[in-house]
């Protein structure tokens, strides 16, 4: 009878082996947290382990896990969008989207992480419609030529939706 091993624990086990070969002591709990934070992507997990070592060694079970710069950048873009919904803001965000695309971040990943970041920052009442429009624009992006148009159109739609909700809620 075989024990059932989750993919997250498999990635964590590989991280522990890598750490051992490098002469590092990696707490099992930290290895598992890295695995989950990297969505069980082994390559990202190893890079994140390296980043964690640079930030703090010896490791502790509760030390913070540093996200890749592009994910932090997307979080900042989401903050900007929630802070202000205007044509000027959309233009600034468009430049940031171009930066992400020119850094070879796939548009599908930009959309996925941007939607997740926005959902964390908006009221529950806005989430359903946000997901609806995200799915719509991501589907259009799959068939279209220029991803930037679809990303920007989604954000314009989100800004209108969020502003409408804010006005209705707060007057």
C-alpha cells in the first residue's frame, strides 16, 4: 500500500534535498510554505529558496517568503487601480503593463495575478462581476493579437465597475 503524497510535499522534499546538498538546514515547515507559495512550481521554488537564503540564513520556520519582483509589481499596479480610477491612472497602468510584457511575463499570468490581487482589495459585492469580466477579457485575449489591448480593456472595465460601486456605496 502506497502512501499518498501531495505535490506540495514532493516539491518540499526536493527543496530539502537541494538545501542538504548545499549544506543548509531547511526547516520542513518553511520548505512546505515555499512550495505552496510557488504553486508547486519546482523551478520557482528553488529560486525562492535561494532568495530566502540571501534575505535570512539560518532559516527559521516563520521567516517571510519573498515573492518575485514581477508579482510585487502586479500587486502595486492593483493598489494603484483601487486607489484611483481615471483615464490618467489607466494610462499610467498601461505603461506598467507594457513593462511586464516587455519583461517576458506571459499575458495570461499577468491577467491571473492581477485579478487575484484585485480580488483581495475589493469588497465582496464587486468580486463576482470582476471575475465575470476577467474571464471574458482573458477569453478574448486568447484569440486576439495584442494582449495589451485586452489587459487594458479589462482594467478600464474594472475601474468603471469599482467606481460605480464606490459611488453607490459612499455617495
